[in-house]
C-alpha cells in the first residue's frame, strides 16, 4: 500500500520553501499523505461541491487527515485532490527533528492511508549562458534549429495551431513582446506566492511558441501553439527548483484541462506520485517530454520513464540510446523584462521537442505516442547538428513533404523503449 | 385517478442502507463518512413537493469504501398530500462507482424509498450514471414508482461550477417517463446557487416542473392543471460533516 523512498534525508535537504525563492530549506520535512478519493456518485442530499477540489466527501477526508496529523505530531498544511489517481493528496509538515522515515513507515501500516511519500526536490535543466540582447534584434538566424529543421519552410505546412502545450516550469512572462497572446492559461502552483515571470519558464516558453514573423526576437518551433503556463517551479539562488507537490498539482491541472503536450524541462529522483500522473497522461494520449539530467546515469525522472520523450542537448557528452538530441547550446530565446538571451541545457532541447510535437500534433493529432516515438527520424545527413530530422520525421508520419525532404532511411529510426 | 397496487416491498430502506454500510465497513477500514443535517423550505423531489409545501428537516449520511462501494441514507420530515401531519420519509441506497483512466466515472446502484404512515407509496429503483468533471447524468428505473403500479424511467442531467471563490452554481434537468401512464410523465428542473462557510452549506434554487397533462394522486400540485409550469424558490441550510 505504502511506497517509501529510501533517500529521505536527501529529499528533505532539497526541499526549500516554495513560497519564498532563495530562502534556505526549513528544518522540518514535509510529506505527502494520499487518502482515497471516491468517484463521484449519487448522494441523497444533493450537496455537491463546486469543483474537484471541493467535492461532497471532502470533509470526511479532512477529518481523517486531521486525525492522522494529530496522531503523528504533524501539521496539516493543505490538500489537493488528484482525481486522475483517485487520491486526495495532503501535504503535512513534520515536527522539527522528526524522522520522516519513521512516520512514513507508520503510515504504511495505517489502513486509512492509500500511500504516502516524501516531498522530493527537482531542478530545471538549463541556465542562461550569454548576455541578453536588446529588443528588436532578429535572432532567427542564430537559432540552432532554424536551418536544420527548416523552420521557415515548415511553417508553411504546420505551426502547431491550437495545440495546447503545458509548460510546467517557473513563471512565464506572458506579456513579453515575443510571447504576447501565446499564453492561453496561466496558473500558479507554488504555495505562498503569486505568479511571477522567471527566467527558465520564460525561456522554455519562447523556444516552444515565440511568435513568428513579428519582426522581433525569435520564432518558436510551434508559433501558433497555445501555452499553458503552469508555475510549479521557482527561481532560487541555487537555480530553478520544484518539488513533488508543486509538480503534481500542475500535472493534475494539465490532465484536467486537456493539454496535448506536457513539457517538463526538469529532472529529479523517482517519484511515485509524479510517475503515476505521467502514466495517466500517456494513457490519455498526451505527449510528455522530459529533459535529461546529464549528471544522473539514467537521466533522472521523468526522462527515464518509459514512453516519455527523453531529450538531451545535442552537445551532451553522454546520453542513452533512446534519448532524442535537440538544440541545447547557445539557444536564443525570450527572457523576463521583454529581453532575449542565450541559454544552454537539456531544458531547451526538451522545449524544442515539445514544439516539434505540437507541430506534428496539428498534422496528426490522433497518432499514438508509441508510433510517434518510433516515427521520429534521427538525422544522419540533413540535420546532424540537431539529432532530429524534423522534415523527414513529418514526411514519414504524415506522408507529406513540408520542406526539402530527404528520403528517410529506416535504419536511422529512433526506437522507443 | 391512480389505483394503489399491493406492495411487495415494505422493508424500510434504512435496513437496506444499513446492510450496505455494514458491507462497506466490513470490507474496508478506510471508509469515509460524510453527510449533512439541516432544513429545506420545501422538500422538492423531482419537481414535486413531498412536504406539502412546508419546511422539512433532513438528515443524510454517505459512506464511501476505498474499493468503490458506497452506501447512504436519508430521512426527511415530509408530508404527503393526503397526510395531515409530517411523517418520516426514508431513502437508502447502495452502489458501486469507478473512475476510468479517461477521467469519466460510472456508477450503478439500488435505492429504496419508504414513507412512514403511507407504506403503499414505498418503492425502489435501480440507477446507472456517468460523471465527467462537473457534469453527471443518471437513469433511474422503477418497476413500481410511488406504488402506482407503473414502470418509470427518470433521466437527469446535473451540472455546476464555481462562481468566484465562495459561491457556486448548479442546475439539474430531469424527465420522468411513465410509458403506461403518460399523465405521470413530467419534465422538471432546478437552477440555483450555493455556498459553504465553516462547514455550513446554503443553497437557494428555483425548482420547476411541468406535467404532461392532468396530474394526480400525490404531491401538492396534484389538482392543478398540467399546462402550467409550477415553480418555487427553495432555500436549504445544512451543516455538513
């Protein structure tokens, strides 16, 4: 019933205060306690909640959670139902000095609890690598994907029109001149703080869907895609951080609001809650893209999860055979403050693939994720710098040539796990 | 004029619900118990007053097991049209509900109604339903609706959503079809707003019903012509638990 992580102290150490970027981690660890969330059904009194967050049986679960918190000396912080997993997720803070492993072990024996886990730390896989440029500089020519992926030619066929891409990341500057009108939904899942524009999220959003042919900045891979800017990460001194709970809330939102592509330019340890949410997303036909962490032998979660489009930067020294390579070094993109800047890392490589999937999603919306994964052509000649031959991929998947297409060779196919 | 038929089902649905509750408790210690206790200005049941237009007290209980089984019950201090004073009206139900990977949920169950002092009205139903996000649809079939000896199918659509942070709206549209007694068929609906503060729930709704033709036999509107749409504002206040 209960799933417990072995590395609890490590998980605790990385768990900074999400509401205050840059603040050191609190002394008390937090855990997630899952209570069963019943499916909606007939009730005699007709009192139903206004949304999935406030269903008719919520008070029953709150009583159980309060009792559990009291019994184990914890502080009940908040709850967030995850209908896709049939659980109501309660965040609880342990008392100072309390051993999370002991509490989780005790909860594992409690029949009121579906399962529980530690809140773990995740980090974005990219950073700024160059000085910001001024406004008005046309950066398309220096976009590493521009020529190999023949973006201008490709846009004549598809631009990711109306494909909803969830960017689960730090805050996106929706008012950026290169992103104006591209953000359809903006939600904050970082507790204790309102939505703010941050570097990593804004940069990832720009790679995916910056406006094209607007005379400024860059062109996104899918400039007509619609972005769901879900802030689950926050900018801290140590980089852009997220945790199991904030990511789970954002994933849950993306599931409930029909995202077609989910971009996760981040990485961390295995996580049962997130793994299950990613699994549900895949079962619903949502493409999930994860950035590979080059410091982890398996690339880290979610990139190491079966069916996830795992992406490394094309200059990464080590990568698995199943991972995709995409531009990830010196990528010009949008930055907060109506600026543009150069960034590097697998985060941005993943963003390229999310944009690519949005473009393909416009052309072949019903294609299964497995077939799509199999259909992506690795470049050996026409686009060696990017690792992916987008034109050949689209020709292979749709049967139509969108640009100067070579004949794809079957021996160059990237096979899914 | 409807004829009363002999009733084969006279057990109180409380027994039925208690059996279901016991099964759920026995099957799982993870059972979640919720409910409400309160009053309504008029107990409207599918567009018909079952409290003769008077306020009624209501207590309801719902139990969910971890494995998808659910059961519950309700007692209302109602008053049928032929009755001179309030009597307990019981409802018990039990069923199974499951959420599918797509996000869609389905349910199936049985319900039983009993009217203290008027056992001829007792009846039972089976229901199936589907829910998605804030919408649900159900079909209820009764082999002997309200003891009239007629088979009925009641179809309902429900929906709702938030209105700002504190309020929500809700609506229901329903149609009761009685193939053998077209006069019992009726369309009804409900639209309203509600809020919950510190465990208290308040609902204000407009309930309306339209009979296909001359009604009769039950309810406070039984003697009125069918061409008129009957509507009423209903206020409900309850303490949730």
